[in-house]
C-alpha cells in the first residue's frame, strides 16, 4: 500500500529527537521482519503501532468517563433523554454482548466477552478514525491486524485446552481412528490458517476502503465523496463485526464439549 501522511507523521517530523527515536524503535522492532528487503526501516515503520497506542489511550479515557456515571446505580438504570457518550457505549457493547450470547450461550458469553468487547472497541474505533482527514487507521497495517489475530489464536486454543484438556486434541482428530492422522493434520492446518484469514481480511478491506475514499476526495471534493464515505463507514463497521463474530465462533468451537450438546438438546426440548 502507498505510504500516507497523518498528523502523527507531521508531529514526529517537527521534532528531530522524536524522529530519530522513532526511527531507532522502528529499526529495532521492525527490522526483524524486513531483513529480506533492501530498504531500511524509517520512523514511518512505527506509525501504525504508535497510532494504535494513542487510540487505545483515547478508548481508556472514554471508558473511564462512562464508568464514572455507573458508580451511582440509581441514576445508571435511568435512560438518558439525549444520545450521549454513555448511550453510545451501551448500544455498542450491548449489541456485541447479545451477539456473543447468541453464538456461545449466556454462561460462556459472560466469561469471554471481555476479549470480544475489547476487540470490537479497538478495531471499530481504529477503522472509523481512518475516515477522519489527517488520521490514520492502524488496522490498515498487517502488523497490527496480525497481532490482534495472534492474540485471538493463542487465547481460543488456551481456552480449548483449559476446558477440555487433552480431549481438545482428541476432538481435532475426529471420531474415526483410521482417519484420525489425516483429519488431525487438516484441523491443525485450518486452525493455523485462521490467523492469516483474520488478519489479512481485516487489513485488506480497511486499507483498500481508505485508499478509495481518499482518492475520491482528492478527485472531487464536494458531494461525490459522500456516498463513498457512507460506504466506507459500513465497511468499517462490518469488518469489526466479522472479526468479533469469527472470534466468538472460534472460542465456542474450542470450548465445546459433549455436555454442551446435551444441554442444547435439553434446552430445545
């Protein structure tokens, strides 16, 4: 993807000391992944990581502001008359909690929603910030999306082993002993591929969406970019939803045991 310039790039470029420190940080962290490339990492190499850190701090600040209202339970249960930041948080996280509950049930949703809710907040906020002129979207970088997908990969496998023990591996081998080597190999490959699909899908969609939006804005600065911006807004929301939905499905599949089928059948009856 072509390089872009955001407010963070201008800010770092104004201070030579910051620029040199960012370049050294990019050289130390990123050079391991760029050793096969002839170019040397610059301070721009750390822009997605620094931008994601700034956005996480902003989300934490907004969360503390909203959390302060819920200290008084008497006022917290009363709906607000206007659409405020608290209402936005309630609608956003309420939607994702209901989605998680539908995928894995109420008990597992309470346990695993912190991961899904945090992923939804960070990815959606990062996607939407890329639509603001002068701001970049860290989710348009493969290093950020690969990091998010790696966290999900490690955790859903951890939850699988924690819930089922060695039965998690036995479940991946399938019910037939003769075909177990083949099925186990296919399951391991498909499980590892989930990291690639989660990260690449999110990165490509967001990067292409923001590139097209910025191109239309440069070509025609009035009226025409409005439908493109609406389409970009939908892409940002949908990609965050897809990432979190797949995360919930992966966790549900990893923690699913034989008892869960019995409970589901009893509930259905």
